[in-house]
């Protein structure tokens, strides 16, 4: 018999406690006259909310195919070293030629990857949705961005820098194999689109 609660049961218990105590603490913050205690209450409320936010982020990362087979400890590592980024529709993340030091995972929203010619003409390369990632070449070579990225909708992204990724594949080298597999597939699709365009011109 397992003496310890599972990860899911632990999160459920934390959320139930949080749901019960949040209104109590908020009421105390409004009505308490003990100034020294009041200062500590907002920090306690933030700690109660944190398990819910943590659970949402770990679940979202599990939906990214690149990370779906990672162990819980490796997902925990991602949460600690990565950053969440919230963007509005129509925001440019980077331009072709910008320094590249991190990759992006789309937790929600849509991103357009495109090229821009010297005369301002845009060539759309691909549109990415939730669960997909981009900017991964920066993790492999640390070179400049090879294309530009623009949000098509409000987006929630998760960013991972090169140093954190290299530390992760040191313990989970299969992740690099999965990344290279995705890169190969994208190159193949790019070749197919190019051949189709050439056939149309001919």
C-alpha cells in the first residue's frame, strides 16, 4: 500500500485548501485592525494560489509534444528555469537577424513565422498553434534569427534559454533526438512548398 499521496491528489488537496482559505484571508485583510499581521496576509494568499498556477503550467507543458515524455522532475526543472511571456495580437517577437538565445513554446495562441524582403514584401513560412515551438535553432547554434515572428492572436508563451536546454539534455539526451526530428520534418515541408511554387511558376 502506498503511504504517500500521489502528485495529483496532493495538487487536489492544495487547491481545496486554497479555495477554502482564500475568502477567509481576504476578509481578514479587509477587516483586521492588527497592522503587523495584515502585512503578512497578502504573502500567505499568494502562496496559497501558487499550487494552482504551477499545476496549470505543468499541464500546459505536457501538451507540448517535445516535452510530453519527460519525467515529473524534468518538467519541474523546466518550470523553474523557464519564463512565461504574455503578448497581445500583432506583437513582433523578433526580426530576422536579431540575436537568438532562447526558444519559445506556444501554450496558447497563434504565431506567424515569416521572411521580409528588402522592398518590404512578406513571405509567410508557417503558422504555429498551441503545443508547437519555434526559435529552436538558437538552442543549437546560438546564431542570429533566420526569420521573423509575429503574434496573430493574444499569446501565452513559455521561453527556455540555451543554457537551460543544454542542462536538460545532459540528463535526457532523447530530447535532442526529438528536436532534430522536428527540424528535419520542417525542412522537408519547406522543400515541398518550394517545389510546389516552382511547379506553379513553370
